[in-house]
C-alpha cells in the first residue's frame, strides 16, 4: 500500500463525486418542485425552443377560438333577427294577398298603412342586426382563428383565417326588392279606370292606334349593360295589347313583355333580367293612377316607342292622343330640282363613321315626292342604315323633306354637293382632309364656313379677297387661326401652284361651304346660306328616369352635362367613375373617349356603358350613363348626358378635354352652366324618393305579392350565407380545439417533468449523497494511518 500526506487523491475524488451528486439532487429537487423537466434553458436548449413555439401557438389558438366564438355569437344574433324578418315578410305577404283579392270590400288604405309599417320594421330590424345596406356585418368578414400553415403562396395568416362573406346577405327592404328606384308616368296624369285618359280611352284613340302595328306597343328601357358600343338601345318591350282593357290587364301585359325581353340570348338581355324591373300602377295622393317601372338594384330610363306608349306614360299632345315618339330631322323648303348627285351621311342612331352614307341623283324638275322615294331606296340598300329604321318623308305641309327615326334615337343628317340647296340640307362640299380651289379669282367678299367631321358649323364670316395669292392666303390663315377648333384640327391655307388649298395637318376630315355671289377664293359660289346644313333629331322629352337613384351633380346641382362630339384626330377625354362598396373598398374605372368612340352623344353614352359592363365589377355596374334633355342654362334644352346609380354614392371625374372648342364650348363632356370640363368632379346625390311596394289597389297589391315571393327567396339566400358562416366557424373551432390539445400534449412531453422518474432520481441522489459523505469521511481519515507508521 502506498501512502501520501501531500495529496489525498481519494478525498479529492470523493469530493468531486459528492459535488456531482449534490448538483444532481438539487436539479432533481427543482424539477420535482416546479414540475418542469426544463427549468433553465441550459437543461435542453433545443427542446425549450420547440416548447416555446408550441406555447405561443397555443396562445394564438386560444384567442382564435374566442374570436370564432364571438363571430358565432354575432351570426346567431343575425340569424335570429333574420328569422324575425321572415315572420314580418309572412305578415306583409298576408296583407298583400288580402288586398290583391277582387272580393275584398274593406279599406285598402288601412291595409297599406299597416303594410308600410311592416316594411319600416323590416328596415329597423335589418339595421339592428347590421345587415342593412352598408351595415356593419354586410361585408366580407375575415375571422382570424390561427393554426394555419404557409403553402403554395398562401400565407399562414391567410390560411388561419375563416372568410364569412355577408356582402350580399343584406335583408333590408331595398335588398329584398321591396324598395328601389322607380320610373313613373307624369305625376299629374291619370290612366286609371273611369278617367278621361284611361287605358281604355287611350287604346280606342285612332291616332294612337295608327302609330302601332299588330296591336303591339313598344317601350324602350336603357340601363347599365343594356346598350351596345354604339349607344343603340337594345331592350325593347313589345307589349301585346290583346285583352288589355284596364290598368290591371295592362300591368299583366307589360310584365309579360319584360319577362320575354329578359329571356333573350344576348348579354344585354341577361343584364336586363338581372335588373329585375317590374311594372305596376302607382296611385298618388289625388287618387290618380300612373304606369310605373321599378327595380331594386338598377337605375334605368324608360321611353315610349309610339303614341300609345307615350300616352300610357302620361305624355299627351292633346286629349288622349300621345306625343309623337318618333324623331324628325327636317330640312329647309324643297326647291327647284336640278340634275345633280347629292351625298348624304346620317351620323348617330348607332351609326358611326360612314355607315350611314348614301347618295341620291336628282333630275331637273324632279318633285320632292320622287326625291323622297329615291332616298328611301338608297337607305334600303344600306344594311346598317336600314337597320336603324330611319326613313324619309315629306313634312306635314308637304314642302320639306324630313328623316324620321325611332324613339330614343339621336342623329344628324349631313348633305354635300347640293350646290343650290334644293333638298334643304345645305350646300357643303364633300368631306375630305383637303380642299383645293380653282385659280384665285377677282377681288371680292365671300363667307367661308367649315364643319369638322360633320360637327357644328364654324363660320369665319365675310372675308375679302384681293385676287393676289399671298395676300388671300394670309387672310384665310388669320381667320382660321382665330378659331381654337380649327387650330386643333390643323387647318391651314397653303399654295398649290396658283391655287389655294385648305388642308388638315392631322388628317381631320372637314367640309367647306362658301356663301356669296362672288367666287372670291376659288372654292365656288353657292349663294345659299348653309343654316340647314346639318339637320339634327333628338328625342328625350318623353323619357323618364328612375327616381330614388343616386345622380351625379356638381355644386350648382346640375345633373345633365353638355356633350360636344370629339371631332379632331387626336381629340380624347378620360372619364373616371369611382364608387365605394359595402366594405369601404373603392372601385375605379377609367373610360377613354376619342374620335372613334365618342364622335356623337349616342356613341359616347354607349362607349361608357359598354366599358362599365365589361368591367364585371358589381359595384361599378350599378352606374349608368344616359341621354338626357337639359334645361335652359344647362345644355340649353339640347340633349346631354347624365349619370345615375341605384347603389351608393359615386363620383364622375372628367379628365382634360381637347383644346378645340366650337362656339366656345369645350369638346367632350362638360358642365354647360359653369363651363367646367377638364378636372371637374361630380358627386352623386339622391334623386327623388324612389319606390316601395304598395298595396293600396289591386294592381300594386298583385305586384307586391310577386315581389314578396321574391323577397322570401332572397331572405333564404341571405340566411344561407349566415348559416354557412356559422358552420364554417364551428368547423374552425373544432379544428383549433384539436390543434390546441395536441400542441399542449406536445409541449408537455418536452417541458414537463416525469414525476415517477424524478422521484426515483431523488431517492437515488439521496442514497448517493449519503454514501458519498461516508466515503469522503473515510478518505479523509486515511492520512491518520501514516501517524501509526511513524509511531513504530
């Protein structure tokens, strides 16, 4: 045996093991008392990171489950409210059914008062549960529950959210089709049974009957998506009058025509069907009855297509005779015919460019009737023009030629080559991008007039020629440069050898006319004023807009905006439409107008509406552009453009309009009162009170019964959306609860201490500690044995 007094190796080893055993005991005591396997990060750094992630996700899921539960509670409240609204619809339907019965002998006014009260309560309850139009729940809700994972470009936050789309689940009276916009006949007229202008009396009027064929009267309806790119109306209600004797049978016939029009195969027919327009008879406070058209979702315009239809809309020329619906463009008095070829071009009515062009050759002494026949033959040979239905005839005095188009059309009749204005439509020379005169003539004065692309006449006034080329060019160019429209069109006078040539630098087509006895500049002598050079036909006086819509207006309150066709090559204007949906998101559409799609009012209206329809944006599709007759001081009684929407507020912003102007009016759309054009913003305001379902008479009660049946279906659709939302949240809660349980188990397996193992470890450490202390004591006593050796 080896002994040492300098180093007690055994003691040191025992002390080291005792320290380890003590640390092991301390850690075990910490784990037992805390219940955690990982007390300090050093115990298991990697495991702690995983456990902390699990714990954080558990916190998210715990709150997410609460979010979903809160959402369920809100939806359950809405669900209960919708059930109550369903009961109110049942009550309203019972009242309407009672009033619609011909055997009812009570007071329908009392029934209608209660009926209106029920509709008011529907609106109140819809607002209370947040499912009125623009309500707090009427949006696309996103409920964050958590537990999602990133995958295929979808973020974890998106994957962990539940979408509940209630934007189309509104249940107020408007959303259910019981309130909306309405176009009604003249308010002070009466087509009710027993009145002097009753339906029966209108239909027995011989003049009215002469305006229709096959006992069918036509109404034209325009609205968002109802018109094509050229602005022509595409929805015509052909109302069969067989069996129509009173307001009740009239409404039945009109609604049958509406259904037939909506069942067409075109995109316009589908848009019209979706607008859900219905006809009814409304009765005012004076007990006067008018034919009305209503829609819960779409602003629209109605126009009578013949004298029967205009009379039924309350527009009478006298007695029971309806206003003439067709439009006429009449020339000046027919003169003494000479042998010449006259070129015509009809612009508008859905025609663009030269689609409406044709020519007529007259013979010396030809009568006006023969010229009319020749014109109609030429029209028949032009398929595009013939499709418009425009025809020529003599006016009532038999002294002038007139072109007659259908209701709702706007068009211009342009003529060239009639050097003495025999036909009465002016003496313009044919449109071209340049006009070359004969040799400069002798000195004298002559009036020069120019029309750009068939637009308004620009009269340069009486100009004096000297017979000297350079001087006369200077005179012409000074006059031309004094007009903004001609400057924008690049019109200049240049020398072509010894002749004067008028040309357009940007290839704008133009017509010229010279008035005066002297051929001063070499362009010819007509001696006839061209005041009738462009005969125009407008017909908006019998159109009725749907009230209750939002209508664009500016600070002065004007709702009809002046329009001047874009005629110069390069002319353009941008129209920006913007509206906010129920969720507060702004929707914007830019419509670019130019010479190819906005040379006429019809074309511009059609271009805007087509762009709206092509956007496939349900918010913007509620807005429509319409032709409208302005008032004095606005568009001076001439047709302009208006904007309406059955939805919420919207804005119309006008981009910079062309620099050209005609008679001081900027081209494009402008406010006719203040002259605003580029940069102007028009904000919508409510136009009238619209309409509500009504059961004050049998006709409206019958319509209300039908509307309520549709309302029940719409309510069911809304309830389904809420129910789907409740189910989706239930599924999400179930999944989140499962995830929460499994995450807790995962975290526990990593972080929590195994108490059985730790109990054994504690006993083990106690025994080891006791043994170690005893061993250390024994090791410390070993050096004492050396003293024994020294004693011997």
